[in-house]
C-alpha cells in the first residue's frame, strides 16, 4: 500500500468513527429511543433522514404525523427490521383505515397489505359471520361493524341480505387490532437501508455533512 493509499484509508476510517453528533442525536421520548433515521422536530436536520420527523408530546409520547392522514402515536420502532408500530390516539385504528391511510409523501409502506371489506350489520347477523372480525369501536347498540378479508366474501352469502358494505380498504396483514384495538398497525421503510449496519450492531448515519448517502460507524462486519 502506498503512502497516499494509507492516508486515504485512515481518512476513511475516521470518517466512519462514532462522533459526538451520534450521541447528541440519540434522544428518548418517554420509553421510545429516537435515533437515525428518525429525529425529533426539535433536533438538527442532520440527526435524521428527510421525512423521518417525529415529535414528543409532554416529554412522554412520540408522535408521527402523516401529511394526508394525521397524527399517530408511536408504540415502538424496530430499527433492526425497519418497522414502525403505530396506534390511533383515540384507540380506533379501523376508523383511521376507513378514512383512508394515505402514505403519499412519506417513506413508509404498509407491512404485508391485504384487502378487507367493512360491513355495517345488524347485531344478530354479525354473530353468524364466523370469519368476520367485530370492530367494537365502530359498533353501536343496534348494529355491528365487521371486517372480512375481501378474498373470502364469496363464502359469506348472508352478507348481501343482512349487511351493508361500507368500504374495502388495504390494511396490514400483520394488523392484530381485531380483539385489541390498541395494537395498531405496522409500517415499514426501505430507504435509507440500514439493515446491514443494524445487524452488525453499528450506528447508521450520514457519511458526510452534505448529501443523503449513509454509512455505518462501529459494529462488526461478520
């Protein structure tokens, strides 16, 4: 290795070493650790990737605001698998899905999306639909709102006479909010891709003070 190559290699190593900014950018909001690619809106821009802005309410609740769908509480961020778990502040995630979960202008996608049809049924009819999921936060005394996978509608002939279809929408297949609506929904992101860095226990971060290229500081390679 020539002297010039050695100097370049040393510069490269130092460029990926943990810096003070890594520690400064790691903050907590309640029990949620916020770090790259996310940042709180009160932090410097280079602490997070564009469109990964969060806010912290009352120093306790982390909030993600989607441009066309409003605010969601952040339950958990899985940095290792690049998933974010959201919940409706009013604990009625199905209502938010019916209003349309528009992820335009965000870096997020639904995790394993699946089409579900929502129906308004009489209370008696809903008990006869074994495959349908009862939505308590949308139901009333004399009616029930249920949801059924769209690909199973043919097996529920009684829907046509006892229920009125509300809408068919995409929901995450991982959504477990049928029995416990506080479970919310899961979203995922692909860019920036920090999977290899996270699996190596490194710190994903910008490579330089400008641009959007990301690198990995620390961790192990194997």
